[in-house]
């Protein structure tokens, strides 16, 4: 992921709907989600479906 894309993702770290779109494309973006979103079971499951390594990121 390019730096500009990472900055875009970080801007929406609290936006569940936006982050849902991001994790569908790359589960590892969960790293930049807010703590609240890292605890969101549905969001985490979607991230893990995309990339199982993202399970290490969730809280």
C-alpha cells in the first residue's frame, strides 16, 4: 500500500462504514483502525476473511 493510501485510511480510523470497505480490499488495514473498530467482531471477521494475518491486529 502506498503512503498516500495509508494516509487516506488513517483519516477514517473511526468510520466503520468506510473501514468496512477498506478491509474488504486489504484486511491488514485493520492496523490503522481505532481501538473501537478493532473490537468490532463483524469488521474483524471481514478483515480476517480477506487476510487471515489480520487476526494478530485485533484487540
